[in-house]
């Protein structure tokens, strides 16, 4: 009888740990999602926070699916074992992304110019926001809607 109770307890604890949001590996904010911002405002704010190395940007990024130019940090992140490794990855990514901008000493003007940001396409669960920058290039940001939260899921250019 004692073995059955122990086996049942272990099984319940194992299943609870495997469920999303119950001690498993998916990181979900404990609070409800904030009201949605206009997509351009969210994209610009998220990118600026990332460029500045602001730790608050962490909750604005969809880490599991993140793609940045020709790299796929989301894949790396998805295979990381445990929350402490994932937290270190998030912190390191934010610091590494912002380093070139911090080294230059100031933000490029095109980042803060409102007229250069616009919506290129919009679907139910994602929006593509683009920003023009010098030399005729375009920054492309994909904003996804995930469980009621706006999240930056890719940064590319063309």
C-alpha cells in the first residue's frame, strides 16, 4: 500500500513538472498580459530597449522562436537545460546585442525618428514592422501575439 501511494505521489509530481507553467521549462510571466500597444510603438520600444541593453526587454521577446538576421538564437534557447541556463542566455544575448551601440556612445538618429517606422503587413497573430535606415536599407521586425502578449520574434534586414 505504501509503495502505491509513493508511486502515485511521484507520478503526480512528475506530470505537474512537465506541464507548461508548472515548473517545466517554459517561462511564463506570472502576471496577466498588459494592454496591447500599437504595433509600431511596441516594435520601436522593444528594439530601442534591446539596443540600450535594458533588462526589461527580456519579457518583450519570444525567446523560443527568436531569429536575428542570419542566426537562430531561439533554437539554441529551446534546447537549454533549466531556467538558470536560460536566464544567463537571455542576459548575455541582451548585453551582446547592445554592445556595439553602447560602444559607439549614442543611438543613431534613425532609431528614434517616427516617420521611418511603418507596418508592412498584419495578420491575426503577427505583424511585420519595418524601419528605414541610411543607405536605403530596411530593418524588419516581426511582432507576434502569444498568449495575449506582444513579443518580438524576429529581427532581419534587407
